[in-house]
C-alpha cells in the first residue's frame, strides 16, 4: 500500500458499445469477469475499493464491495463514475481504474502516489508506451466539487478536466499492463 490511505474506484458504468452493449466488467475471461482481475490487481495496493456501475448492480455487489451509481443519467462517461466515487470514498486520495484493464501493474499505486506525497500534484495520471491513460489516475477527493461543476457545464473529457489542475504523469515501462478490452477479439488476442 502507499504511505497514505488510498480509496479506489473501479469504473464499470459504461454502456459497452464496442462490446455489443455487454457490460464489460462482467465479460468473462478464463471463467472470471474482467472486473475480478482488476480487483485482484488493486486489492493489495489500496485501503478501500468502490465499484462504479450503472446496471447489473446485484452482480457487482456480489463481488463484495460497495457499488456507487452515477448521479448523471444516460452513461455520461467515466467522470460521472469518478464523481460518484469521490463522494463515497473515505480517504483523501482516490485511485480510479477502468474495469477492463485486467493486467494493471503491481506497483501502480506506489508509482502514482509518489508525486502526491511530495506535494507536486493534485492528480497523477498513468502513461505507458507513449500513451497517456487518463482514466487511470490518483486524484484528491477534494476535487469533487470542481468535477461536479465541470460535468454540469457539459464537460466530459477526462484529460480536459485533469488539465484544470496540477497534474503529473508517471511513465510505466510495461505498456501491456495497461491494455484495455474494448472489443470481443481483445480477449483472445491482446491479453496474457
């Protein structure tokens, strides 16, 4: 775990359009839902886990973690789930990860938390292989009010909201750790 308590929000509230409307977190990979792999990766790294979901709520609750629901209707994007999680989290620092990234690094929180502990950032975002992963971040819970205003004003882009704050990026060496499952063929062709 990091040197400060960290809450985590697993973002599982999307519409799954590229997966034919399937709930991506519940799509099976080797007999387990994708979200189970994400939970296993982050469990040793954080002090609290919340799942942000908008459907199949009983299936997510059965995983044993509190489920939060977007305050905004109609699948408004990952920031709506982040906002719901920030309001429900018990710790000042909050990790967010998508439910479809089953190979996250074992040192994700340790690496992302370093700039926070030095007071250099309010948000720290993961990057790998020259690509930034805006939905994989640690941010300050106190940013919830600003995020609510951003969403109320029609903002939806994660990177644009992050740019409003002191943001740092941490480069990870293994791009494969950040592969996300967007289409059914990703389950067989891109994951280890």
